[in-house]
């Protein structure tokens, strides 16, 4: 017996488009509608009348799926939640936050029980097992983050590779001779997030292009314990025009405290650039030169994409990237040649 997935494949459209053709609740182009109806006829597909009635029912609820493991930076997550909630309220929608890591089954439960009209999916890994499910759900799904294979998906993120390049170019342009990137702990690396590898490789490439030495320091555990080997690097920083790049606010905080405890002053003896929001950067003891990942702009674009999909399921699926922004603050040393 043919399924709606078979119809979608034959017609060359998404499964959600087939659902919208059946329910009549979305604006579908005549050409697309004709292809779907022809495929239904060819496959002798007859949807259940009850299922068609349910497909046309709106809940006016958006599902936001975001994991909250023990090492999550909740402060970094708040701009996403706040912006998504505010945007939804403006469109007369509510948001249900799902924090349990239920994998593909969790998405199927949300969609299958008609709990939500659409889903925003965060914490995307390179080979995320939820991606295949997101492709075949009959409701719109927008990813904040980009998997290795983003085809037939709506993905929104900031340009991670550009962020890595901006951080290093700031240090190269201000006369630094060596760049030290504070990497990730083994636990975080094991999560297989694509943005970590993209940021690191882009920063490395920018250092090579700038003709400066490059070093990656990877803490071996969470928190202060992971920086036990950092002391040996600090002594060489005063006279070596070192610029440090930290990818998280936590790494920035620990790095700054370790430097100052040894009498090395950020912005005087060493430069420090962080990937963090402007609010976080300005809140440190020494306001940090930062590349902002623009979480509110990313979230707003994700919601614009989601409601475009709700209004017009035929819109092209694509990866949309927000440009990150560098702001120089007091932790940049201007070296003279």
C-alpha cells in the first residue's frame, strides 16, 4: 500500500507538501499541486479522511527542542529561547520547550500527536540521527545549526568559519606573532558538533595565511581541572606577542583568571579574543574583544524561515547564515613593529 512518503518521492516534493495539498491549509502552486495529485493517482493513494481532517487543524504552538545536559551554558541559550518566544507571541503562537534528549522518537512524538504546528531543532551534530526524521515529518522543521548533510532541510546558523577567521585576523592585524586557541574538553569533542571543527580549522587557516605561529590547547577535563597544563604556557606570553582565542565564555573566564593570577594582564601583556555575545564580553573584569555569534539574529531568522514554511511549503529549503561581528575592546594589544 502506497504512503504519503511514496507520493512525495514520486512528485519530487516534501512529505509536508503532500500533507498540505490534501488538507488545503497552505498556498500551493498549481504546478506542484498537479504533480502531487498525479502521483497520488498513479500510486492509487487514498489518504484516511480522519487523518486529513487532523492535518488541517492548527495548534498555534511551536516546539523548541534544545538539550540541557550538565555542561550546557544556560546563559548562552537564553537569547535563543527569549527571541523565539517573543517572535512566536507576535504571531499569536505559544512555545513548548522540550529539553529531554529523546532523539528521533521525540520528534515523531511531537509531530505524531499533533502537539505542535512546527519544530525548531537545536544542538545539531554533524551526523545527527534526528536529521533523517526531520526530513520526513509532515510539519515544518527548522534547524539551528548545520549537519554534514543539510539537503532538503531548513538550516539557520551564524557563519562559524567566518567567526574563526575574524578572531585570528584581529590578532594578526595588531602585530601578534603567536596565536593560542583554547579548544574543547574531551566530553564536548565527543559530541561531534560541526561548528567546533569549522571554527578551529578556519582559525588555523587564517593563522597560516597571516604567517603567525599556531598552537591549540585542549583542556583535558571540565572547569579549572582541565587547565592544569596551562601554567607552563603562561611564562612565554609576555615577550612573545601572544594572542589567545577562546571559543566559550567559560574558557574566557578561566583563562583570564589564570593569567591575572600570574601577573599577566589581558590587554597589556597578552591579547584575548572570545567568541561570545556582547553582553558576556562587556561583563568580564577586562571587557573582552569579541566575535558575536549573534544568537538573537540567528533565532529571528530561524523563526522567519519557519513561518515562511508554514505559509508556503514550496519555498526552497536552504542553509542561511548570519554574519558574525567583531568588536574591539580593552583586551586587544596594539603591537608596534
